[in-house]
């Protein structure tokens, strides 16, 4: 489903519609190899049926006794034969709707050292991030755009084809699986090595500005921390139940004043258990929201 077979076939049909006058000049055949998978899934069986119907429609509409526009193979092709097909193909059309990377595009480039074929690549394939500079990038949902890309690829001058292929071939040749593995292990080592943590600087609250905005606002929401904000600094120990927490006496009246204001909502968040919070803030329980995180 995510490989965009239907979108590819519709785009090829649109290409044939727009270029019927070139039929005698162009001998364009779309070869689609669809390896059978998940045949027990109803959605995949439905998709296969839709693909077959569309292939029959296009071939019936544009085919002749001498030529068939679409060759659709529902079978597995061995890797040597697949590489041979890659090598003689003038254009690779990748229309993935979602794709983590798409190995086909890399394999195609690797097999095109002699032919210098053109790669049409979906913008939704991960490979577009690395091979995009040497490919024609398309949105597979835009049938007309893909159809025009096919025409552009077939008409592309030799110099441009060679330039694009050279860029992608160098990238594929240089960034091998071995190269990726070595870089990954190196990055993993760097991430786990002991290094000084960067200093964290907490911005100081501009009291005057905050007070002015508080006075000008109609409704206020104050979210306050608990430990070291409303109480003294206490080291949290998970599972410990003998912790004695007390609100800072100097904050009791200001906190009550805030809670008494009907246009002000005060929320206290803490990692301590709800029972501890409820006990410490019992005096304000009717007007204070406490949350355990």
C-alpha cells in the first residue's frame, strides 16, 4: 500500500495521455515487479485486484499488437536478474507514499555506472534526503507532476544525466553499510563517554514586569513548584515516608491572598505523593489545585 503502486500506474497513464503523439518516437514500457506479500490480508488482496484492473485498463487503452505499455509481474525476481534490469533501465520511478529509506533507489544508482539512468524519487522516501540532489523529486499524490517528471526524465540531456548520476553514485559508493556501522558505533561511544555536563543557567524572574502584567490581567494561572519553592530544599528519596515538609511561614499569607482572588488559579506540582501534598496544603485545600507528577 505504502509503495504507491496505484499512484505510479495512474501517473504513467497520464503520461501516455499527454504524449500520445510521441508514440512512434518513444518506446516507453513500464516494468513493475510486485513481489507477492501478505496475501492473507484482505486489504492487500483488494489492492492487488485494483492494480490488476488498472494495468488491464492502461494496456487495453494504449497497447497494440506489437507493444504493451505496462509489464506487471507478480513474482519474485532473483537478485542477479534484478541488477541486470536495473542496469538497462533508463528511468527508475519510485512513488512511495511512506518509506523509511527505500533501498531500491540505492541499488538502482549502484547498477547504473554505464547507463547513467535518471532517478525519479518520491519526496516521502527517506532516500530523498541523500539522493535528492541527483534525482527528480516528486509528490506521488500529484499524478500530473509525476507524469511530467517521466517526460522530463526521458528528455533529459546526456550531460545532466551524467552529472546527476555522478553525484548519487559517489554518495552510494562512499556511504556503505560498513561506513554507517562504524559511524554509528563512534557516535554511540561519544554519547556514552564521560563528559562534563553543560551548566544550566535559570533565568531570573523579572519581578517588576511580572507584577505589572499580573495587575493588568483579568484572569491568571500560577503554576508553582513545591519543594524549594513553597518549602525549604529537601532531597527527594523514592519510597521514603518520614519526610517532614512545611510551607515557608513567610509564604502562607501571600499564598492565601492569591488563592482568595477569584480571578486567580493557583496550581502546585510536585513529585511527592498526593497524601503528603494534601497534608501540607490542607489549609488551602478548598482553593488550591495540587498535582502529583
